[in-house]
């Protein structure tokens, strides 16, 4: 007796079945236990004719195993993504989406490098997840839970995904995995699921977060064992792409525990991938230093609009789960006043009394410099400078000094009304590697909100994990399935 394993990945299971006299499941078409009454296995392997016939037979069976029934001759691959779309992903989601698109574009060319004559069909699906109570808690594309080969439609949907919501730290990862394992319409024999998140699943077995609203488990009764074992049963290759390893370590361990099970004798392992360099992840925390003009011309409605804009910024970061952010606030006229240094963002007082006075940019930056000195290591400093007047002084060299001294420092400037010195503000933002915007009373809140939304990972810090995953998938397909 001997075993024919159509794919390298199932050789261990076949050997176990052969030597332990275990039966092969009836629906397993990748392993065949054979017998030869007329010759030994050694004689079969030594006989060129017999060996050739066996290889030809296995080739036909392998091809039959890889192609979809409705498309003979076409090797079909299904790739699904479970993407965390909560607010804590704001700093990373743009980069993550870009890398997902890289994956969709790179897999086929990398396979064709080794098998240029192969006809391949790859389809994609996306499960975007947030948390219980969020709008669009679980959103799928295509909506009918199928897989699509329309790359442009997939790209359009992906680009429209916005990070928001989330509440507590853990998210509804179990709900996303349940959809992936039980509801997505997998059709291909080659199946991949790529999970991208910076947060753990709910439940004490998956996290140690004291603020988990569902620490006793998923409200719908889902468990990691239920959802992950279904993925394993369907022979879906699982990749876990993490943003913050410390956040998801317990969840990863639970996923691997149930996915890597060897109950059937099959060898498999969940692949774990870091999306970003560790230094980039640390920059997900910010120290925002506000310099807000409270000169005489800012009295009345301009000050009210500025306070609204200030609140818009703070609340945007709070809603985006920027729980590790700090805020220092400086108001300035002829001199400066510090209203708080390194205040945790969830404790910031959004009401600041107006004083009046002249406009002195140098005084404002003196206060900002004192605040910046308190920035801890691993936290990115960002200066948000707003004025409606002519500041005087020589602020650009000071901004240049900040940028040289504080790693990752960025300066954004907002000018209000026609009387502001936009020329100087633009030079300041250029020196600080940031942006400058000219606004009016009715648009300043939008400008502050835009800056808050743009607190993203620096491009240079992003690992090109898309190319890495595309290469891994292509290599795995070539090794295990060709």
C-alpha cells in the first residue's frame, strides 16, 4: 500500500493515514491510498513506465482538484479580507487600503512568472467590521457575500471605506470571522483570508482590556473556537496582519490554537504578519500643541468659531479612539498663556476664556516650545497654529528648530479672514513639513477637522506588506497546488 498526495501540503496527513491505518474522509479528494497486488512500491517507483503512469494520473487528479467545475482548465483562487474600520485604525487605514490593492494587483503576475501558460482566475471579497452599536457594524463587498473579479468595483468600494466608531478597545472581530467562515460564498479550491486589525476580539479569553464592554463574551454567543474551526474545516489559509502586536497577542493565540489543530492530521498554521515597523506604530500617539490667536480682532463670533473648531478637532480624535493622545494649549496675543500641558485628550477642557491684546507669533512659539519639551519618547509632536492677524517677529527659524529637534514634528497653520498674514503662515507650515489653509468663520471648523483626520502614519514608515503577502500567496499556490 502506498499513498498518493496530490499536494505537498497534505503529505503528512497521507502518511499518517497510511501508517496508522486511518481512513481518509470520503470528501477528501487530495489524498488517495493506493495498493499494488502485482508489485511492491519500490518496484513501481523503479519502473519508468509505471512511475510515469502514476505521475500522469496524479497530474490529472491535481488539475481536477484545482479548477472550478464551471470553468474547466482555469485555476481559481478566492481571497477575502477582514478589515478593521474602527476609529483607532485612522492612522493606518489609508496605508492598509493601499496595500490591499497591491495584493489584488500583484498575485497573478507573480504566479505567471513561474507558470506563464497558466490561466488563473482570482476573485476578492471584503468584510469591513467595527463594533456593536456602530453604524455599518459589518459591511461586505460584494453585498451578496460572493467573490468578485471586478477589480475596479472592488477598488472603488475600498477607497470609500472610512475609519470611525469603535467605542471601547476590542472590536467585533468574531462577527467578521463568522461571516468569512459561514456566510461568504467560497467557490474555489484555493482560499485565503487576510485579517487586518489593531484591536483584539471581545471576551476575556481574547483580551485583558479592563474596559471591554463584553468581557464575558460575544453578545451573539460567538466564540473563537466556533468561527476559527470553521475556517480550518473549509481549508481556508489564514493570515493575521496586526498593527499593534501587544494589543492583539491574546486574540492571536486563541486564533492559532483552534486553527492550527491537527485533529485530521493535516499540518497548517496561521501566518502572522506585522503591517508596520514598531517605530511607526508608536507614532500612532500624538502630542498636539495648539497655538490659538486671542488678539483683539478675535473677539465675538471669531472666537466662538475658533472654540468650535478646537472642539471639533478634539472630539474627532476622541471618536477615532486616539486615547493615547496628549494636548497642550497655548493662547496668545501680545504675550502667551498656557492652558494645559500634556493633558490626556479625554480630559481636555474645551472652554477657554477670551482675553484680547496684540498679535505676537514669537511669543506664541515660546509657549509652544515649552510645551514641546514635555513630549515623551515615542509620541509624535504636532503644532496647530492659528491666527487672523499680522504676527511680526521671525517665526520660521523657530519652526525649523522644532523640526530638527523633535522627531516626526509637523506644523499645520490655519489663517482666519482676509487680514491674516498667510504668507508667513505658509512659510511656517513649509518649514514644519505641514499644511496651511486660509479659512473664514464658517469654514474654520472644517479645516481643524481635516487636520485631525489627516493624523496618519508617515509613508516612509509603512512596510510594503502588500507585496510581501502577494508574494507569499503566489509562492504558496505554486508550491502547494501546482
